[in-house]
C-alpha cells in the first residue's frame, strides 16, 4: 500500500460526514507503519473502544470506512475466523459494522463483516505478526494468491457499503 497522509486519510471516508472525519482519531505513527506489508490501513480508536477505522485503495483511490464494534458481553469472547484474511487470531475477531454511504446510511442501513479485532489482517497473512497457535489453516495457495483473496474480500465489503 502507498503511504497515506493524515489529510488523505480524512478525505477518504465515505460513510461519515466531513465533520466526523475531521474529528476522528488518526494514528500518530503513520511514518512508521509497514506500508509495504499493508493491504489496508486499519486502527481502533483508543478513546472509544467501540470505534474502528479502515482505509483501502479501491479503484485507484483511498476509500475509508468508519466502523462500530459491539462490546462483547461476558463469555462472548470466542476464537472465530476473520472474513477478510481467514485467520483465527488469538486476540479475537469482532463483528465490525459500517453505516452505508449516502442516503441508505442516513436511513440507518448498515453492513457488517467479521474482522480481526486489531485490524492486523495484512500482518497475520504475511507472518509479520503472530496470530497464535492454530490461527492459520494450512493452504496450498501462494502468498500472492492469499493476498489477492484478502484484497478481494475487503473490496467486496467496501463495495457493499458504498452501493
């Protein structure tokens, strides 16, 4: 992924108002992110644990989504599979819900996907971050094929939010 600046990130959001995009928390460590190993930039809001954000390049331009994550109740923490990278990380998987873009979002419509709780899908996929024992099932696909599948799953989710 090509490195993005804070203004590019804020301008990329499609499912929130410009005011909301201006106020959201953007990571301060953008200069040290492993951009070459990222298929998307994802982060959790440290001040609001139920909020997360992701920015991916779709059709040649950055597209950002504001996400909500329901707070798990007692005993709800299970080890599930991420719908994007197909990893079962020890840190967990959460249902991330995005308000749809445009009129549909204003009417309260939303779309959800199960994502790695820390949004580190790209790093798990490439073995740059340890997801824990048994987190990745053996596959015959090459790394490039796995990366393409992950990008395809992510693009499909973004498309569901924007259409």
